[in-house]
C-alpha cells in the first residue's frame, strides 16, 4: 500500500469514529442502532461495528439492548455534560455531612474510573479528589465496585491481565466476591498512603451505573466500618430508586 493510501485509510477511520460519536450525541437520549449508525456515517456495518465496539470499550459509548448511547467518557471531552441523577448532589451533601468526610460520585470509563461529582468535607485536613480524570479501576473502592458487578467474563479477564500471579489473582477474586456479598468496597490506603475510602453501587437500567462513597484520612476513617457501611449503602439505594423506577 502506498503512503498516500495509508494516510487516506487512517483519515477515514478517524472520520468514521468521530462521525459515530457525533451521531450518538445528536440522537440522545433515544440512542442509535448499528444500522442507523452505518447509515448516518455512510459506511458498511462491518466497518462501523468494530469502531463502535472500540468506543464502548474505552467508555465513550455504552451499548444497551442493541442501541448505542453516550458513555461516561464523553464527560472527559465536555466536563459537565454527563447526565447525573437529579437527586445525586443532594444525597452526596447528606452523605458528606453524616460521615463528616468527603463524598464522591464516580463512573466507569472503559477500564478506568472518573469522579463526576464531589462534596468535600468541612474538615481542615480532608480528601480533595479531582473531577473528570481517569484512574485505574483497581485499587479504587469505586473501581472495585464496577469490577465486582460487571459481566463475570470481563471481570475475570481484567483480573488475569492485571494480576498474572495466581495467588494474587485468587486474593483479588475473593475480594470481589466479598464485595458482591456485602455491596461495599474498600480502598485501605492502596491508592494513596494515608487515605481510606469505601463505596457502594448505584443500580440503573444498565446495571451498576455509578458508585458512591466517602474518603478521608485513615486516622479518622479507621475503625468506622460498622458506622460508615450502612450510611454509604443507604445513599446508594436512595439514588438507585429513581434510576430503576
């Protein structure tokens, strides 16, 4: 293939990927089927299918019942665009007040997690999370929630890929099983020394759509599991109700 042909193919791929994104954004909230995408982008279904799957894998689109919708990754391109549950910020404020620590709402973007809303604690020394910045799923408590409740084959593949040691794989899978049982995930200073966090799943039409929790200095958070777990679980349930109604 001549260099000019390679460049043209690369440009066509970029144009089609951006065309898919633009079409989906323009057709929210009803979404688009693969055939609709192919028609709008004016490309064969076979070409569009792989690109759409890639955009789902990286979090820029999400697929539900054969339709493609905006994914949480869109928030990285246009902060503030993500549609959050109407009562989420109010419940974050309540959670922060009850726990006396910083409360966070997070979303999964491919194999990353991003903070989409934060209510900081009034404490002088507190956690100050950054919004709309990719972080790895493991070992964040929010990422552990998404891993625990995602499709089992995808979760297992992530664990095998990121933890090649068999003993470590077994430990991670055991922790994910415990999270599915309790509905609460912990990050005990695994991401950042001196910070401890816990979170719970928010259930929507597509399964676990967000995670909510609290984070704070280990000195204040340590030993409060029995107090904080029901508070976080209640906050998650309160946001889940309108999403599943």
